[in-house]
């Protein structure tokens, strides 16, 4: 059985370098890295007194890992504006946090090599728990790119099943 239903001749899985992130209905500029979507379900072990000396295992609470987005430092303020909704220094007592809108749903889109949307995930109730405005700066460095990042907590994600496998062009 083929791993691709529309493009049965395809053997290679999708690459990890063609993706875009969207929130508030628009694409976020310059995102160059997104950490993995990962969830872990706790295990609860139990046994009855009359059972053999082995334990049974049941699923318990599920935890969704934080996601980190990275991009080069520019004049785009999207990371900073969102981080400031969670905590804004000097905003005055009672207005440091924007309780009404500090959470956002985001969409992570993955594209095939031809630039066609192949897979999308909806990530729910996200908020910024860590913001790096500037990296370590080093005058003796090798000219590395200045990278900023946000760590995003979330309460779950799911694949957007309305996005189906695109028909890939043949040359």
C-alpha cells in the first residue's frame, strides 16, 4: 500500500523546511524554525488484589508540549506584541496582562517541494510563556544571524483534515 493516496508514485516523505505559521488570520513573517508538535499521555498502573503479579496500564492526563518559534531579528513586532499581551513591563497596576486576548489559535502549514499545501495543524489556546528579544551578542563572533524566539504554551492541537494531499505536478 502506498503512503500517498493521490501521488502513488511518491516515495519520499515531506521535507521539514517548507512551512508557514499563521495567527490572527495572517502569516507571521520570517519564521525559520518551529519545534515539534508533541503530546505525552501519563500512564496509571493498577491491579486488583486477586490479579497475577503484573500491573495493568491505563491512560491518564495528556500534556501538550510547548512549541518554540524562531526567526531572525527584524523590525517586525509580531513576537513582541504577542508576548506583551501576557506581560508588559511598566503598563501600570492591573493592566500588565491582557486577559481578554493573550491567547490565540495558530495554524501550522507544511508544504511539499512544489510549494503546495500538504498538511496543516490547528493549535489551540496558545500563549507566550517565554520571549527572547535578542540573543547573546558577540563582537568577536563569526557573523551569526541574530535570532529571536517565543515559546508558546498550548492546550492541544489536531490535524486539519480539510487539507488533503495535493495532486503533484509531473514534468
